[in-house]
C-alpha cells in the first residue's frame, strides 16, 4: 500500500493511496451536492467492493490505515460512520475524514502502537458513546429481553492469530488489561428467540434504517461475531454488510431472521445508532 506524504499534521502516520483520498473526497462532495447525510447513503456507496480481512495489518509499526478498496465488516462500519459524521458536519476534505476515523478507531484519537487501537467492538461502543458519537439502544423490553455479560479473552488466548501480537509479545499485557476492564460489563440485547417471533411493527419501531447491527457471539472469549447495517424492505429487515461468505459488500437478499438462523455461535443482536 502506498503512503502519500502530504505536508499536514492530520495526515502524519497515515497509510493510504491517492485513489483512497480521491474516493473519500468524491463521496463527501457528492453527498453535499445531493444533501445526503444518512448512514445508508454512504453504506450503499461501497456495495460490490471485495471483502478482505486484515487490511489494517499492513505496517510493521501501527499507522492509521485508510483503504476504500477492500473492506471487512469492522472497517466497513467505521468507514461509513466516519463519512456520515463528516457529511453531517459539512466537512468534505480528506484531512477531515482522516481526523474523524482516527478519533473513532483509536483510544483518545491517538495512534500509539497496536494497543491504542480499539480491538473489541463492545469497547468501541463504550469509547464512542463517551465521545457522544453513538448511542446503544437497550430498550424497550421487549425486544431487548436478554443481557450479554461480556467475557473477552480471545486476543490474549490466541496471540498467534494476530500479526502484531506474534511480533510484539510485550503488547499482550496491555491487551490483557483492556480485556479485564471490559469483562464483566453488561448490555441488553435482542436474543434469537425474539428475532424469530418478533412482530414486524415492533421491530420497525425499535430498529431504524442505518442502525449498526452487532451480532452477539457465543464463541469463547469474543463479544461480537459480525457487524452490518439495518435495511428495511417491504418483506422485513435485511443486513447490509461486508460479507465474509460472499466476499463482498452486499445487501443480503435473505430476511435477517433467516440469515441469523443459518449462522452458528450467535445469540442475538445489539443495536448502535449514530447520534
């Protein structure tokens, strides 16, 4: 991946290509011309792009990576929310976008080696709720009838799965401390049984187009299995996501409840809304 050396403080420690910067500026200018500030507007701009995992793990030393050409479920959600935030604030420059996504992806908005990146999505929600960027829905009940008691340990139990942890075992103690701080926190969510029987009217009143759907995981050590955006169609709720199954960004043609029935080690959904 090419690094362009723009002489601005906002673009220091940033990995991107000219294509990435042009794509971001084009999207923001077009949205301003069309007076578009919705999350779904930006989410749909990436439909068809390839799903590629580990696109942030390209440097020996941690840098903010902007890659508009390949996305996984997390970078897709981060990219879309950062674009939406910029559009709502009337910002159209690449520097503005970089500053926005840095603030959402890193603790305190500061890139300071690998542990400064927010790795667990529950932690991402907490950090960005504290910044006033998002809010997590946890009512009404129903459909939020269940409580997730977070138990995270996957990164420290599987360091071989992470390039930075293999190369820098000294990071493990910091990640472990972050996991311990997150473990034990509780969040209300919509469980599978509610997704199966929930009437469409109540669901439409609760989940809105463009809300982030965070699929809760039963896999030991993990909190969230997958991310995407809520899309309502005449037949019901669908998921717009960077799909590891179909290897691209797509609006899944299946109803979301059917999509969930076909997945293993999932328990339900948490819902996050951009403020």
